[in-house]
C-alpha cells in the first residue's frame, strides 16, 4: 500500500489539523444515526454533482439498481443486467486479491434528489454529505460493479474487500427520463477492442506470454497491431495481439481461449519464442518477411504475403498453434525441434493441395482468377486441417 507523504512540506500544521478535525467531528457526532461522508462539490453539464467514497459494507443498504426489463427499456434507469458480467467482475477482484495484486474498479454514478440529502458545505468545494438511513442512491451507471461488490460483501469472501472504499459520483437529479438519458450518454464510449485490452493486461498468463512474443519473435516484432482488432496493413501490420494470443493458447492447451494462468510467463514465452523463431526462419514462405526489417518490406509485398500465405491470417496462426501443441512436451516445457522443422517444410501457401477441403475451398468458376481460393475459418475447418497435416507427417 502506498503511504501518504508526511513530509513537512506537504503536511498541514497540527494546529490546523486539530481545528479541522474538531469541526468535522462535531458534524459526524450530530448525525451519527445517519450516513455521513466527506465529499467534493463540483458542477458539470449544468448540474451540481458530488464525489464521495463509501465503504464496501455500506453498499447493500445504500445503493439500489433499477435495470430495465428485457422487453421494456423504459421500465428502469439502465439496461437489463447482463447475465454473468457481475460474476466476472467479482472473480477479477477475488483472483487479484488472493494473489495480493492490485485491482481497480471505475467510479460508479448514482442519482438522488437534492431534497432527500443534506449537504453541509465546508468551503472551497468541500462538504459533508449526510444521507438519511431511509434514502437510497439509485445507480445510473455501474450496476454490474455494484452487484459484484454486494455479492462479495454478502459472501464468505467479504474479508477481501472489507477495508476497501469505492468512489461514487452522485448526480443531484430525480427526473427518471433524465437519468435514462444520462445512462445513454455515458454508454456512448466506444468499447475497447481485444487487441488494445490485451496491451493493457497484466504481465501474466496468456497476456504476458503474448506481449513477450510480440517483442522476441522476429515475425511478430514491429509487425503486430497492438490497438486494432484487425491489422492496419497501411501501417505495415500483419497481425494483432489477439491473433497471437489465440495461437499461444493453442500451442500450450490446444484450445484458443485458455488464459494460461498457471503458466510461468518467462519459461513459457522463452520456449515458444525459440520454437517460433526457428519455424519462421526455416519456412520458405515466411523467411523473407521474418528476417527483413519492416521498413524495407514494401506494402505490396506485405499484401501479397497476407493474400497468398495462410500464416498471414489469424486462422493460419491458430492451425500452427494447434500443430505445435502436438510437438510440446509439457513436463519439460519444450517443443520438439525435429517436428517443428517438419512443420516448417509442409508448404503454407493457399495453393498447396494439403489445405484443400479444410481451410481452402476452390471456386471452380471464379469471377476473378486471382481469387480462386475461399478461406474457411470455422472450428471444423481448423480441426480438419490439423488432422490432415498430422496424417501427412505420420504423427500419432
């Protein structure tokens, strides 16, 4: 935990502190039967708002969500609760807390009529907010966070957040239509893409391994889009974080969505980085792209690679990951080099008959002769492709 600086240059004199504490304490004593919180007053969008922090234990009695029903959007002040999302937030807090790692939830927004509470102004925008026990704060934004916190407080793992506080922006508003509009306005934020979310993920599990591979594998370094979910070819990106993350999961578990929480990032990333660097160097379809500085490669060359080679698209990386899984020795954490070399030699361009009727469907009457090959990306196509390669190489 970060210690608040107590140096003399940043500490108010004991006399001023004592006077302030005495004045504030008298307020808390007067309203000891109510809920009192230090607050800040500010104005935004032609309304007065308050910023307060409340202990986790106050959530069940103080905050209430009024989500709409599925068939009547105007029946509540926010969207219907998304099944499972509150549990995802709860699990995130539990997992981080049990690992003694930092975690954070964004500020919740709630509304209340100004007439229902008392705002005792201390000056300079500071105040004491008094909320009578019968008054509820109605959530405008943050219903899933509220549900997650409440589930934790009411469950056996309440000790994990019993000493935590949560910020609330309190809008002094009691018009239901305006509250619904506020929710809609706050929901305008564009959802973050998977690639960008992975860039901001913690350095552990699949996210940590992926980040290291993007730096250490020549085929990925400076050729991976860390922001968009589709690679921006105009910026000379071939892959995205989420392309590589799926391949990473496949290489270690044969499934594309495993988070690999039990994998040691350093050991696993080193093993897979060495394997991939060997593969991309030995594969004639990728040697030039992997070994050449991205500034030298032309946009035309990159486009041709992505159009002609399966290893330039997500499904190709997924198939590679699943095939590498067949070479992986989990007990000793290494990929069989001889088998990796075999994979590098099979031919990864779309015109290889090996991929016909699994990843590639050939149009017998194409309108454009340069686009005869149709790419299949479904799960069955991936499984069939892996089986075909395995049979060709004679792998049991």
